[in-house]
C-alpha cells in the first residue's frame, strides 16, 4: 500500500489536480469541494484511502469494477470512467488538508469559475459532492441533498453527499444510492 509521510503530504499544499475529462461532453460530472493532499500527491480525485467515492461508484453500478485509487488511477481506470461518460472536477482547484481551510470568498470565486467551465464542457448532469460547500459557494443556504429545482449552466443539478471518511453520516451504501440517482438522470446507468 502506498504511504506518505506528513511532510510529504504537506509539500502538496496548494497544488492542483487536472480535471478528469474526455473529448466528448460528460454525461455526469462529479464536482468535489477541492483536492485533498493525498489527491494532489497521486493526481487522482478522491484518492485518500478512507474516501468512499470509488467504492460507492462501483456499488451504484456507475463503474463495472471498484477502481483502485490509493496510488493513483491507472490510465485504464481513467479511460473506464471517461468511457462511461463520467468526469470529475472541483469547486476550488488548490489542495488543502481539509476543506474547512477554504474561505467563503474562495468557494464563491471557485463557483463562478466552475460555471464558466461548464459552459464549455456542457455536461448533462452535475453532481456536487458536499451540501455545505455547495450552500456557501453558490449562495444557496437552504439547499438540500438531491435534485435541485435550478440548473447549473444548463445542466441538471444534483447535490450528493461528500464521500470523505470525515462524513460520518454516510456509508458506502447510502452514497451509492445518491450517486445512482444522479447517474440514472444522466443516462450512465
């Protein structure tokens, strides 16, 4: 198993991670809050060993197998996601140890930049992973999980639970249920 020292991880503070995109518009775009340090170290979204994103994708039927992300996704695994019509980005590009390190201004600026990228990418469905960050970034203090009445740059908008291991309210099964709803709306499953 891949391991990093605290010092090694700290060296990735403020690094960025490339968006996972294919050449065609994605059917389903997952939007994280921002990269964690492990994600920045491996250049793989949601890569931390305690993150439940990829197990939930598999359980939801979005992927055909559980992707091993801890050391970074292989090119084949990245291709599998893209071929399924799945893309991944973040509200804020810079890596931090915790999302709570982001300011309100930074989240709101990231939301504005995301909207601009969505105008180009034109996904069918956008699934923002993290209701609290969404509320702050998009100035929607009463937003709840699930499909939203509004769209985001023309895409159907879903708020799904954050898969971080810090989110104790969710399990792989409850995450999978929410992710599957968005994937069904996107025509991925």
